[in-house]
C-alpha cells in the first residue's frame, strides 16, 4: 500500500471517528455499561422472583400450620383476659353485624374472631340469623346474611356485592301470597316469613333478617330478627348492628321483648368517634325485668348471674375499644373452669366498627375549596386542560382546585412553553451568558469522548503528514 493511500486511509478513519463523536465513542462505552446494567437488573429480578416464590410458599405453609394450630389451640390472635365478659368482635375490618343466636362448643379466647358470617373459621358450631354489612380491604362493600350456619356450612346464604340486591328463598312466596293477603285485608293481617334482604352499593351495605314478622289487628309480633349495616360519605363512616329474640308491640309502644341488643359506631375525618351499646334481657311494657339479676334489667354491662362454675350467665356483656363495640344481651356458659368453658350460648349479639374516611383530594371532596363557586368536575382547576366541559380531562385525584393562572396575551405563553420543553436554553454554567448547544439526544462528554477525539486527531495528523511527505518527495524529484 502506498504512502498516499495510507495517508488517505488515515484521514478517512479520522473523519469517521469525528463524525461518530460524541455518539459513536460514547455509544460503545454506553452499550457496555447498559449491557452490564441489564445483566444486573436481570439478576436482581431473578433473585426477587425466587424470593417471592419462596415467600409465597412459606406463607401458604404458614397459613396451613396456623389454621391447624388455631383449630387445636385457639391461640393465634390476642387472648382475652376474661372471655366470659369480653364478647368477641368478628373481624377487624369496618362492619356492622347483628346475630340472633350462636352456639359455640369450647369457645375460643381469641380476639377478634374470624369475620366469616357462617362461623366456620371462628369455630362457632351453630349460627342463627346473622346479618353483616362490611367494607373489604380493597375498599368495596359487601353484604351477607347467614340464615343458618351449621359447623361452618352456610345452609341458606344471601350475599351481595356493590350494585346487587338480593332476597331470601321465600321471597316469591312473600310477593305472590303474603303481600296480597296484607293488601286485601287492608293491612290488618300482614305476614312475612324468613326475610333476608341484602342491598349493597358503592357507599355501603344494608342487611335485614327476620325469621317471622306479623301484624295482626294492630298487634305487631317479631321473632328472631337482626340487622347489620355500614355506610360512608366524604366525612364520616357509620355502622350498626342489632338483634332481637322476640318482640310484641302495639301502636302505643313495646309490650314485651326478650333479648335485645344494639351497637352503633361512627368515625369522622375531624377525629370525632361515637359509639353506643344498649341491651336488655327481658322487658315488659318498656320496663326491664330484673331477671336473672338486677343489672340484667337496666342494661348494666357485664352483669353476672347464674350458677358460678356450673352454669354462669352474663347479661349485657360488653367490649368497647376506640371505634369498635360489641354487646351481647345474654350469654350462658356450661361447666366453666377458670376462663374456659365447655359451651357458650349467645342470644342477641350486636357489634360495630368504623374507620374515618381518608381525606379526599380537593377535586373529589364535594367542597368548593378555592371559593370560586365551582366544585370538583365543574371547576376548571380540576381539569388538566382547564376545560370543565371536557369530561376526559377531569382529574379527581388533583389536590389543588385552584384554577390555572392565565397566560399573558403578549406571546409569553409560547415562551413559557419553550422554556418547559427546552432545558438547554439556559446559559452554560460559568459561560458568558450565550445559549448552550441544543440537546440532540447525545449524552454529555465523558472520558470515552476524550479518548475518541485524541484518536481522531492522531489519525488526521498521521494522514496529513503522510500525504505531505508524498508531496515533498515529488518536489525534490
């Protein structure tokens, strides 16, 4: 190869290196770096995946072990110091629940018990007339009525999700026979059997159960009814439970009732919490009867009666902790030794638990936060394009309802937009105030660029010297 050819080749290679800079020289380095980082990320993801798989396997195994332990020892949750006078809450999620009756063999001292209405996970052998409205962990509401639960089997369940409304199995009989009877007798003979109505919406759930209700010539009779409900608005969450064993009433009021309890709870964003429990065992003409003890008549919490050790009885068993409340009208134990019992029978239990709603963003809280007379979707400040007539631009998660500042008419809007899009229009640090080079997508110079420039310079210099030497030889000749 001649010296001229070598010189030209050197110049060409130098030019190619210069053209490729800064992207070419840096790109080679970046590719190596990115490849290394990609391998590191892959290794990290693989490790995380393995850890997740192992963790899930461990969790699943742990749940099986815990469930087995719970069935054999009953000590997986907090233990009540005195189970007979500390009635159990069912679940720690927000809810309202009423239960007509429960039979629990070898009752657990765990607090709280499981939330399942049929009693299977909580170890309750027989559940009668449990109505429950609750809020799930994912924020949705749920309604459920257990007409009868036997050893964890929900014999006649009624279950609703948001947007659903369901009734019990005898609803067709109610609508086709019993309701027309009530209408045809001018409301003098009205009957309902096995009522089980559950309605759940996006904001709550209402559940109503009754074994039988009747209105006969002005006399009202109710047998085994319960209610469980929960509702929430932007400021407060409310829940309530109620249960009755039997009630007889007239237009003038209650004539007689047996085993009644109610529980209500309300929690608000301003920090206020309200709870209230009531119960009675036997009432005649609106007055409590002091049976089986004086405190059973006036609702005195945790009134003890019965035969200690052999057949202890607790009237108005109560537990209140913050916004969680439980009340059992009548609890009867069999063969109690210390805090353990062979069996517990509960009549008319109610409970409630609420949690204050989280603060909503200004653009979805139903309040005119910026005082312009416009609220949420109607406020331009809640739209990404400032147009309240464009539903697609509404951002309910925007926490600033203030309207965007108007742009100047003198063309500054375009300048602002240019500044937002082009961060390189600022003067270079330490420079004389002139504009920096527009970013072309290449990264800043690094050591790899310097090496590339040096190589290009050497190639150009070598090519020039070779070609110059060729010209000098020609001149001498």
